[in-house]
């Protein structure tokens, strides 16, 4: 690699210019890099949602869910199909294999459903595929002084929403609360009978009143002309005055009025309002767009007196906080590394030369990230924070070698080039091994790839940049600044030399102690608790108020508003968004829920009050005895709980319910399990009419009953120049079984009560029906402590399946139980990382073989990995942190980091072997390289100290556990490497070393 250094000295002006250019380009790249919370990543799930007003869960299952499941069975890459069916909606989730191109998967699902026939009264399937770019950057609330009138909704659709969509970088604006008012036609049955008007004639007359129909094309006045039939109703009075019978107007038999949707509530701070959820495209800066969104809300408030808009929640605020926090950690890390170098070198000039690699490497990294299309997010910044200590390692080795050579040789450019060349191969191999550790992430398709790849690329770019700086800029600066510098004398450690000599003479003591430590650390690792990544920090408080499905909607609405008032009365509360039921706006994004569930999103004036407000709301449970009230801190990415799910699959629903109930009872007593729920705790009475085929037709009867018992769409009319839907309200509101039996229906023989042609049956049926890959299943969900996940896993398996000491549950033969959720994710993440680590070790070993052109030196170097494992496990034990995926990511990093010390050491040994016997070469190399090895290790450890005390950011891979593993592993491996690696290396050359020493002793004796 010396030609890099020679080229630098031959082109000093070019290097100076390039250095300044890199700094400028880096600063510009930082300013232009899109700033967001997480990198773009697809969720491997496609959801299909169908809404069906008034349809019970069993009918939705048979006529909607099952046909859709059958239609999408052949979709490529599909792993599992989960479906949940409830009263009024069906949701089918298709889970795909890692590496599936989700855009193509969604397209294939759409094509599979293009020819499906769904029953009357249900919506068209909504197909949703979510990704991180759809994470909102801002939630904008809008209220009006005169309420959410049709005019205001129309104003919002035409003026407000386009205003936000026109902001550069905004990809979409999702709206809640824009359900339009409609014309309600409520027929009075007594008046309709008195006036002798039939329901069919009323419906026939109302349908198609407001339409334009082309009836043909004819030649009129010698010109080809179209003939249209036009019907226009543009006033409510015109609709009321429609003739529906002989001398009978609609207003005489029905109440006609404009109504708002009653099933759903969308409220902002206690008023009917709108919520606009703004998402950005993948190329724009979340912070700058949010700033423009805020400016837009201020402009709207100034421009329109009756309108009040504000940004309730902005992920950009979290982005800014995270970015600034990470930058602070990077700067602190750089400062600590600088202090370490200063302490060791005791020379300001040498220190400045060394740390120049940090800004140059970072600026070049930022430029490369911008060219790679990678955004500035918590993962890329985490990569910088982790790498900052390693950025100075190569420069330390170079400057220390120059520093040492200057004490023995006269200062010259040739000496500096030769000193750099002496360590060039070692630092290049060291850097390449660290880079090679992250290479498998890009070539192995895993669920972690989308998140770990930006992190890995950041480290890769920064390390390669630091290597380039160490081989070019550092020698050049050394020649300029150290020419007349007075350097402190370099004194080898006498104690270390004695310890190393003793160790080389007592190899088996060192080997046995090291093996015992390694075996002990591995045993400790396997018994340590394994956890899930707990990286949540609350952004707001989410509260749910859930009533049984048979609760009247009016009761739910009344209590929803009651709880809303209580929340608004709390002094800690800044704002509240209230939503009841599901609507088409939410369904477009896969958000469907029970019509008897209210949800509140609460923002606080100060996040420190989060626990207090959660306790206050949960304390209100007694006031809502028929409902389940739950308040919890949450993030923009969902709840902060780690959950274990147990799927119980089979065909016999009764057996599934019994098994689920027994599992729930047993899980409650397990230590670490905080809450247990099942997805089948709600039942509803279903009245079924069993039609006698000799007396009536099922399809005709259901059509009549559907029209009489449900709101029926009759088309549209134009009211105040706005297209408004017209609905015929339910004609009948049965309150008892007798009322159902007495519903009049038309048959061939005339109007008869429905009981004369059908038998009424009453059964209790589940309101929610669940399928897994087409089979009925129930799910038990346990909220658990993240740091006890592996321990809880053992206990769950023990109570369900039993072990050698205790018998498990009696599980019916046709029932299968699968444990998943956080446990399955943990297992998948661990497997992915183990595979990556295995491939990484292979690549590191290959680089060592290429570097040293032998097997023995690489084998000795790879022995530093078990030493790192000792320190990593020791660090986790001391810190009492559970093993989680981010800890294993730290172990992955260690593979590349710890071998660098051994490489630097054995590279010197190989050089000295040409002139010395092996024992002397080992001792000389170890004494010479001890200082740079310790310096680089301490600099890396100190640079990571800020991460040790850092609270994990939401969605970040950089956590305390990662820092603990790296710091612990590097510290212990560095100390042991200086003893164990020389011992192993000489052991691998045992005969050669012994022969050389015997020959030397013989030569000494002969000389005497």
C-alpha cells in the first residue's frame, strides 16, 4: 500500500485540495441528506380489508374471508395467511418471506382478487402494503368554529388538503373525519300503509333521480346528435316533493333530512374536527417538510378566522432530537479519543495529526451516503457513533510508528514513507476484516437487512475513508508538523516483557486458563436470559375504551365523550384526538377496529408527566364497569410492549376455546408475564331465519329483510352544488324475538309474517373469527418483560408441553399449538445474526490467509475471537443486561475489531522473523506493538463510553447492550491478546522455535 503514500508526497497540492474539498462536500452532503427516523423498509405483509355494514361475523367469514383466502392461496412468496373477521369487517394479512419484492407481491394480490365476487352490501377490497416511508411526519388537527359542516368538509377537501399536498416533498395526506353528510329518508310505516304506497315503489322512484343517461345517437336537422335524459335534484325540497304514489309526496310518508354519520366519531380537543396525517417521499428531509407544514398551519389560522389548525404530533421533532443526540455522542466520542491519544503520545502535534482523520473520514462518509441514496437516520448516525473510535485506529498505528522511528533514525520523507509502509499491510488487513464482517448483511437475505444495511454501510464507508486518510494525509502532515518536534522518549515496558517471557515458557498454563475462561463464558451465555430489543421511548399516551360488541352504539358514544371530557380536564394534557369505530379513511391504511371501541391519542405538555396521566386515566376504570379501559405510553410505531403469542389451531371451535382458556389461566402465574388476553372473549347473540324452501326463496327474503333492517343507498342528489348520498333508513327496528317473527315480507301469496315461511333460531356466536392458513385458530397474547423473554419461553413451554419432571396440558388430538410473537422474532433475529457471524468469520479468515499467505498466523489471529467472547459475556453479566439482537450485533462488530490487534502484532512478528529467531521476534514485536494496540483499544472504548449511558432511541440498533458487548469484549481481548496470541503463535511453530532456541544455546556454549 506504500504507493498511496508515495503518491501523496508527490502530489502534496492535490492532497491538500482534496482534503479541503472533502470537508466542503461533506458539509454540503450533511445539509442535503434527507433526514428521517428510519430507512425505507417494506413490511413483509399485504393486508386486504373489506367493510360490510351490519353483516355478522359468520356471514362475513363465509362470504368474504374464505373466498379471499382461497383467491390469494397461490400468491408467490407467501409464508402465512392470517385473517380476522368481525361484525362489519374482514381483514386478511398475507405474510411473505424475507427478500420478497413487496411491490410485486401487492400487485399479485390485486390481480388475484380482480375477479372475485363479493356479496351485496360489502365494500370493494382495500389492499394495503405498509412501509417505513408511510410513517407520518406530522399529524395536523383542524377544527371550525361552526363545527364540521358539509361546507367545511368540502372546503377541507378542496382547499386544505391540496395545500398540504402541494408542499414539496409531501407524498400523501391521509384524512380522518371527512365522512360526508348524507340525505336520510326515514319512512313512517303507518303513513305508508295509510297512503297505500309500497316500499318497492318508493325505492324505485328515488333511485336514479339525479343522473344523466345517454339514450342514443340520431341525425337531427341533418347533424349527428346525442340524446340524453337528464334528472337533477339540487335542493332538499325537491326531494321532499317527489311523487311516490297517487297524489302522495315523499314528505307525507317519510322524514327527509341531512344527517352526519352516527356510527363514527372523529374529534379534536373536544370538537368535531379533522386529522390530516402527512407523509413524505423517500428523498426529502422530514425536518424541513415539518417546518413548512407548521408554517402552512400558521398561514391558515391567519387567513381564515373560523378555522383553527395545529400540528399535534411530529415525528420530525423526534428525528431532530435523535440526530442531535447522536451528533452529541459522536462529538463526545471524538473528544474522549483525542484525550486518550494526547495522554499516550504526550505531544499536541501528533495528537492533531491523528484526529484529523475523524472530520475527513466523516465528511467522506456523508458524501458516500448521499451518493448511495441512504438517508440520515438513527441507524446511520448510530453507525457513525459506533465507528468514531475506530476511525483513529489506523492513524494511531501510523503516527506511533513514525513517532518511534524518529527516536532511532534521522528525520526524512523516506523514513516516514518507510514507517507507513511498515504498518501499511497490517492496518489495511485490519480495516478490511472489520469491513468484511458487515459484507454478509448485503448478500444474505434476512429480515434485518433493510435496517442493518444502512448501519453497516456507514461503518464500512467511514473505516475505508479512515484507512485512506491514514495512508495519505497522516504521513504528509507528519512530515510537515513533526520535522522539528521534540518527542518524549519511547520506553518499552519491562514488566510486560517479563510477563510475556514467563507466559511463553509456561504455554499450557496460559492455554488452559484461557480455555477455562472461554468455556465458562459460553456456558454463562447459554444460561443468561435472552431478551427482545426494548428501545421504546413514549411519544404520547394511547387510551382505548372497549365495550362488548352487543353494546348499543349510543351508549358507547355517550361514554366516549364522557372519558374525553375527563382527559381534557387534566392540566397535563396538551391535546386529544378521539376516534370511535372504523371508517373508509382508516381502512385504506389497514386500520380497522371494532365499532364499539374508542381510541384516544393524548399529547402532553411535558413528557415527564406520562406515567402520572396514565395512572389517572386507568384509575377511572370503575366508572366504565361494562368496558375495558386501558391507558399506556406508546410511540409513533405502536405500543411499547413485548408480546408472546400462542396460536391454537384446529377445526373444533369449542376445543380451541377450552384450550385457550386453560393456557390463559396457566400463563397468568408465570413470573415476568404482565398481562394475558385472548382474541376470543366476546360473543354476540345471532338470530338466524331458517327458510322453508317450499314456502319462500332465501335470496328474495334476504333482499327484503336487508332493505328493511339496514340503511340502503339510493343514489345521490346535488345539494348546494355538492354530490350528496341518499340513504333509506331502516324501516324496522325490532326490539324482541316477536318483533323479528312478525316482520312482514312479500311472497307469491301476498304479504305474510316472516315466521310463516322461516323458523327463528337464537345462538351465541363469537364476534371475532380467526383463521391461520385457512384453519380456524385462537390466539393467546401475553405481555412480558423484554429482559426475561428466554426464561418466560422455557416456562411457557413447560406449562403447555411439559418436561421430564412435570406433565404438560392435555391437548386434544386435533388441536395444534404454536408459540410465536416476540419469541419467534427473537429466534429469527438470532438465527439471522448467527448466520451472518458465521459467514463473517469465514471472510475474515480468508483475508488473513491472503495477507499472511499461510494458515498458522490466521489461526493464531482467530484465537482472539474466543477472548472477545469472554469479555462480552463478562460485560453483560456485570451490567445485568439481557442478551438481545443488538447485543449480537455488537458481537458481530467485535469479530472485525478484535482481530485488528492480533494482526498488528503478528504482522510485526512476520517482519522480524526474517532477522531474528522466533522467540525474540515475538518478544520484540509484542513490546513494540503494545503501545499502539493499547492506544487503539482505549481510544475505541472511550469513544463508545457515551453509548454506554445512552437511553435507546425508538427504532435504533445502537443501545447499551451493543456498547457493553463491544467495550467488554475489546477490553478483555486486548489484555489477553498481548499474552495469549504470542503463546498460540509460538505453539503453532513449536518445533521451529525450540530448534532455534537450542541452536542459539549451543552456539552460546560453543562461543564460551
